[in-house]
């Protein structure tokens, strides 16, 4: 049996880094479907592996999340190094980049704007509005129409562009109707300041109301081998309405990389310290999913993180994960997941195994119907 490659081995193995795991070599394999007919009845073709549809966009099957570059739940990173990392991603086939005004705040957009300026017309940028600020301090949510328009002007300046390819509502403002928000984004699209409308962490009812005003191109929420609550109502609705699903947290804040054991205590400066699925009790239960990813990594001569990402991509042809990283070797590892292939039978086997593992600290089904 081939040796399992964990994340540490991957970073130390220079042969692996140059041996075909770069995104430029993707497309050597093709998915045939998930094997879970309820969840996915669409075979995934060669072209689906290489590009995926997000509204009017055609983007790489795996994008890059740029939140951690701004030090939101971790130390702020050096801007020049992050610009270099984003350009490395572009050089290796990534053309879908996700940011938001609240990341920093503002710093992530500045990084993305500088990094992508030389090839702006060859990439797609997603960013998000929905918060109010006092200087650099977040003071609440704000999706009043005039505020949205003002926010977008600042976003365009920081991103060094004249249009945002995918403009998301980051979080629902309880004081503004979704129809009014959708109308505002519709106006911005007519003005050419945005190309597509996205939503994040909203209920099925909100999605339908928004889509009736301005077609929703993408929905963003947490989804991974561990956090699977989006499979209730949300993914079927996305399929019905032709909405791309963009998972954040696709390796579950690092848990699916295999880097933690049950004795891990989250560092206080990282977001993991306040996440329910990283408590001592939860780790003992949840790491069984990581062990499953490790088992499949052995079978596929891959890393657990690559198994986790490849599993996500295989669930639906409209799923585009956006793993975040500040490490170029992790970037290469993530992109290499597109060289991992599953048969229908294998995906059925994984699904059966996942459903037999009780997990702790994840969202309940009822949360799907709430605007978080």
C-alpha cells in the first residue's frame, strides 16, 4: 500500500511539490459523480473539474480565500508576502479570489487589489458588504441601500478595479428587508459596479426572496466532511435555482489536515480557541472523521486535506471550495486535491462511513432556516 502523506510530510517533500500536484496539471483525472444520488445526480466531466460556473463567471474549481491574510483570527501577515502568494496561486491556475471589506477591516481587499492588478481581466474577485465601521472598528451590521453604495465605492478603490465580479451580502441586516438589499445590488449591476450577486449565511426563504429580485449567483457557508448541515435544504435549493455553492472552512479550520490530536489545546490568538468543535470533548469525537480522511489518503497517495477538498468538489458540479492559507506549500497541497479521483462506489463508502461517526459542536439542522 502506498504511504499516506500528511501535511508535514508534504511540506518536507520537494519531489511531491514539483511532481504534478500543481493546478497546472489538473484535469488528468475526472470525477464520475458522488455515488449519493439524493445529493448529486450529475456526472462531473473533465471540463467541470477545470472550471465551474458561478453566475456569469467561469472559475477554477478551487478558489483562494484571503481572509487569514488580513489577520482576522490570526496574526496579520506581511503584505508583500501575501501579494506574492496570490500571484503564485494565479500562476498555477487559481482564478477565483474571495475577500471582504470586514477582513482587516479593509486590509485583505488592499492585498487582493494589489496582487491581481497586473492580470485583473483574467481573474474573478468576490467581496462582501454588510457591516458598519467607526474607523477600523466594526460597530454592527448595515445594509441600508445608501450604505451599500458607499461601501462598494470603497471596495472598488481598494480592489483597484471598476467592477466586482461577485458582490456578496456578508451577513443579513435584521433592520433591512432582503428585497431592498437585492434591489440595491441589482442597481449596482446595472451601473456596471458589480457583475453577480451573492449571499452568505442566510435561510432558504431569504434566498428565494432575493433571487426573485436579482438572480443569486452564489451562496457561501461552511461545509466540509465534518460540517455537513448545508446538505439539508440548502444544497438542493442551490441546485434548483442554479446557484453556485462556495464552501468556506473546507478543511474545518485545519482539523481535516491531520495536524491536531485529541490533546490539542487551541492557541488563544486563533479563532479555533472559541469554536465548539475544538473543545477537548469534541476533538475526541470529531477526529474520527480526520482518521477517515487519513485512511483514504493512504488509498489515494494523497494528504488528508486533499481528500477533504476532493470530496467536496465531488459532491456537486456547482461547488467551489475556497480554502484559505498564508502558506505557499499549503496552497500547492490544496490545489493538488484536483488530482484526486473517486468512483461512485468509493463515494458511497465514504458517505456511509461519515454518517456512522457521531460528531460534536456542529450546527443543528434547524440553523439552516435562520439568518445568522
